[in-house]
C-alpha cells in the first residue's frame, strides 16, 4: 500500500519573546495560583502558567515587558516572586523543583496539638467550671493567634490587594470562633457558650493537613531529585604527560569536562558525561535513565550516557556532550516542563477556584443571617457560618492535577518514558490507532549487509568501496550498515565530495570525478538482469551505480525485536489498532508484519518520508485518532502530524523534537507503557477532580443546614487535600495492566 505525497507548506514562524521560570511564594490554595496566573496574563503579550504543586510560574513574554515587570506584578498581587536562574551549561547541573518548606509549620503544629488536647478535654468535661473557662482562653490563645499565624498573615496580605483565598476562609473562621468566645467569656463570665476548642481544633487539623500535603508533594517531586543525584560530582580526567609519557589521571569537577576530554570510569562509578568508549569493555546499568533492568554491554565505539553506572571493567570515555547538551540534562528539562504545565482539564478547576472563595464568603454571611432570622441565637448562627467557611476551602481543586502530574511524570522518568506535557494525557485517551515505523522500532535497526551481487566485471570489493564512500556522509541505518561492512572487509574507502542526501531514496556523491548513486531502484534508468536475483531474498535491496545504471546490489537485513510481538498485543489490549509503515519493499514489510502479528492489509510499504505524513493524514481523515511510533529523521513529519507522536530515544534528536512522548529505551513495549501510564495519570486526575468538586458540592449545603460541627469540618477539609495527594502518589506503584 502506498499513498501520494502531500503538499508540504512552510514551517510556522517562531513566536518572538522570552521565557522565564519564577518561584512563587505565599501560595496556599488553588485560588492563590489562579489569581497569580490571572494577573500575569492580564499583561500585554504574556502567557503564564502557575503551578500550585511546584510553586512555580512559567511565563512567556515579549518586549517591552521585562522580568522585573513580571516580578512586580506578582508582588502587587500579594505574593513573592523570584527568578529561577538556569544552571550555566558548563555546570551540567539539573535543577530540581523547589520543595515546599514544611519546617516552619511543624513547630506550630506541635504546639497546637499539645495545647489543643487538654483544651478539648476541659471544654467537654467542665463547661461551667469558671477557672476552666479562663484556662481555655489561656490554652486557645497561642493556638488561634501564633499557630494559626500563617493563615492570618496570608489572609491579610491578599486582603490588602482586594482579594481572598482559602486562608481568608480559615482566618475568618478561626478568629470568629476565638473572638466570639473571648467576648462571651469577658461579658458573660460563667455563662455563654464558648468555641475556643473549635478555633484550636480547626487550626490543628489544617496545620496537620498542610504538613502532610507538603510531604506528599515533596515525594511527588523526588523524580527530579533522583535525576539530580545521578550526576557525578567528579571525574578522572586523563591529561597528557608533559614529559611525553602516558596520560595522567587527574580528579576534576565533572562540570569542568569539555567536549573531547578523555576520562576514566572504574567499576561502580557513574559515567561523568555523555561520550563514546575509546578503550575497555564493560556493562552499564542504565535503569535510572532508560528504565532497562538488565545492564547493557559496551565496548570501544559504543555511546554511553552520563549518570549510568559502570558494572565492571575499566572504561576510557571521550566526552561528546557536556552540560545542558547531555541526555540527563535534556531528560530533566523534559520532566520539568511536564510537571510545571497544566492539562486542559485543569482549566475548569482554575476557573472555579478563582470565584469560589468570594462565593463562599457570601454563603457564610447569608447562612449567618438566615439562621438569625429563623429564630436561632447568635452563637448558633455563628457556629454554622464558621462551619461553612472551614468546610469549603478549595485546596483539593488546586492539587488535583499538579500532584498527579508530579507522580505520573516522575514514574515515567524512572521507566524511561518522558511525557512532554500535560496536554499529552488527553491525547492518549482518544488515540485508537498506532502507526509503527519498521526499522529501529519494530525491528532492532541493527542492519547488516547479507549479500552482494555485481554486474559485469565489477567485483564485490569495488562495489562496496564505492557504496561506502557515498554512504559515509549519511546517518541512515542502511548507510551505517554498508560503511560497517566495508570496515569489516578491510576495504579502503576513498573520500567523496558533493554529498547529497535523497530522503527516502538514498544518497549521491562524487568519487574521483564520477557521480555515484546509492539507493532505491527508482534512482536508476537501467538495472541489469543479474542484479534482480536479490529480490527473492528477505531484506532491503540497495543499488549502487553511475551514469544512471546500477552496477551492484546489496541485501541489507534486519532483525525483529524479541519484544515487538508482545508489545503489539499490549497495544491491542489498550484499544489501539496497529499499522506497519516502512520505506522497504512490500515483500520485506510483509515478512516482518507476519512475525509480529500485524495483518498484511494494515501494512504500508515503499513509503517515502512525505508519504508517511500522508498515511497519517489519510487515517485521520478516515476518522481515526492516530499515534505514530518512530525513531528516525524520516519519521519526523509523521510524528509531527500525528495526534500523538512517540519517539524511540535510540533515534535522532529531530524525531524526539517532533514527538509528544520520548522513549529512552529501544523497546516497543515502552510505547505501551507510555500509553498506559498516560491514561492512568489522566484517570487519577479525573478521580481527584471528581472528589474535589463532589466534596465541596456536598459539604456546603450540609454545613449550611447546620449538620456539621466546625471541628469535623476542619478535619474533613484537611482530609480532602491529603486524599487527593495520596491518590496521586498511587501512580508511583500502580500496575500498568492491559486495558489501562
């Protein structure tokens, strides 16, 4: 099956402007983050996303605005802001998200708990004991004023800017209970009901919730911290001996390495930066970077990744990438971007949170008045109004999405699955078709020349010499196989000039004045009969020739990955119909499809790069939502056109840049993991939002009817936030079963 190439339009112009990440302080709930985001986005030319869980804002802005303008806007909103400075490329560091500081809350929680327990005992057992009533005041005052100070301070700051947040509800509730009780005690002496214990218990429960919430959010961020820990601090650099002897080892900071430096990696040590092995053989544990559980053998000429662990043997590595250009740094940047973004589903929660607190304040006031006019006393009306204030705090709404993203993307990073952004989660839910590139995706991509046939008096070595000279300028897997075959046979490869890549067809270059072409049959006007014998063999046929006549033909074979068949079965269990897409001829494509269980009617063979894009477009026009899994430059247009692009991390940077999900291990099963994990994460987000919305919708009318005690309301509100965060953390261990 083939398709006509589509018309390719110009690439979209890049959006002018700058980007900056800001650390935001003082945010405590969804209303806070929604307010900061709203105020930033009111500035001309600004697109801002504020994340409550990571306490960061990612802002895109254009001149004449400056970073100082952004910081000033946040500060005018009532919060603190500071620029998160990126690490210099030479440092090679990874920037973990700034954890919420719970140390300031723990002493307040401890004091609140110690004072609240006897306060509740006194309030319940000796209500009319005069000394006991004054003792309640003594115990409650530090709790309501000092322990609850974070709530009061945040409420006051936002009030100065004409706003309200969750802290406003808590502060008003606690101060109302405390203030009413103080007035009743001073004015009534032994009479009048006191609510000191209400103010204390609410404060204690909410502080407990904050501390547990901070710990849980920190646990969700530990993927980035683990990545930061992977980077070695030192490296054993090999320096030339000034006296002309062998190189001398010198321990230097890993950040001091430069491209081209050689360094030693001993057993048990981490590779200091990305490079290529120039001496030695060993096995590398790449589990923390790619998710592979079995160490991978490496030897001279093999690429190695910084942060991986040398299992045994001594390696000498030449650095090829340092600092921000390393795989580890780029992996961290992708995880950070995913964790600081917002899924489309979160927008609804943000809109609700922005108006929720003012509405609750009005409802509390209406409740107080309503109970008074129906004949109840002031104390009872106040108690019900306080309950409404405390029960309705929208913390869970703000935490529902970001905590799930933290946990889900963190687990993905450990599995070698990088989800580039929150919007990707929505795409995985809708996908029903997966288009699989053959070479390097379903197959291993380790191509090898299996046979050579020549025409006329040309011998095999001469044919291989000419083909390798041309293909030396190409990164295509077939080109690498031909160059490797020439090296294996000891063929002297001449230099070629005027190299020209022919995407999807082959390549052309000039050798000693003769233009030599290597590639598909379409590139030649004449193909001698003796060269057509290779068509009966399984594999790809590549021709080499000049003067528009093919002079030799090569059979290049590949091996199917042992995990591909099982991976396609898992994708089917997830509801995805698999198609095979390849530039190889139909005979080879059908042989691979038969091995992995893809029906021949779902095979697209002989497809060029523009044709791959057209195949995806045709499936989409037929009503399908398409995911594409590929690894090469030729796959980039298809990955970009797909509803969900999945790039094998073993492939090229162009493919990875075009994709929504990057797989760090060369295993098609990782694609099934990526879809399953994304869907699980989206499901948890929906569970969290359903709980958060449902909790508030149910709790508010119950509280307004006077069916809840303020202390129970405080516990329920704290539990709501902790439940959402704990539910998100299940993603760290949740099995990715079929049909996720």
